[in-house]
C-alpha cells in the first residue's frame, strides 16, 4: 500500500475569519492546514510541526510578520521553508521591499482571489491539479 504524507501549511494570522477563508480554499486538497494566532504562537507551531509552507500575515500585534520572518531565516532548521506573505499592505513599494530586498518567496495582497492563492500554494508544494 502506498501512503502519501499530506504536505503541511501553517498560516500565521491575527484575524480568525481569514483562517476560515483559507481553510475553505484548501479543503479539497490533500494539504494539512494548521492555523496559528499571532507571531509568537506561529513560531512555536512552526518549530513543532516543521511545515512545508508558511503563509504569513505582516500586520499583527506584539510579534509582527517581519519579526516572525527574521526569526525563521535566522534558524538553520527553518530557514529553507518557503514563505508566502498574505497582507493588506497593497502599496507597490511594500511588495518590492518584501520580494527584492527582504527576499520573501511570494507576496499576495488582501483581498485575494481564492484561485490565485490555491495556485501559489500548489506551486510551492509542487502539487498538480
């Protein structure tokens, strides 16, 4: 019997309704979806779960997305996990800073198209269909 392990995606966000939306978008996939409320919980869950992909909000209280991103990249065990930023920061300069200077893997602005998010997630997880 051939058992495939579902890829894990951790979404770090501070708005509960966003978890429900992303979970709904990913529900017909073979992806294990794990939500983390805020940056501190997100870092703890990432260390425990070792996900295949991280979806990360930027604007969060206390530990923001950039703090989480810097912590991930400073940790050799976590630094290679791809990160997709999902944020309401829609200015072009924010996207350029994130991708060109900071080096995030992808940048999606809210509100986003469900099909766009699904396509990007599948791209990073090398899934088809």
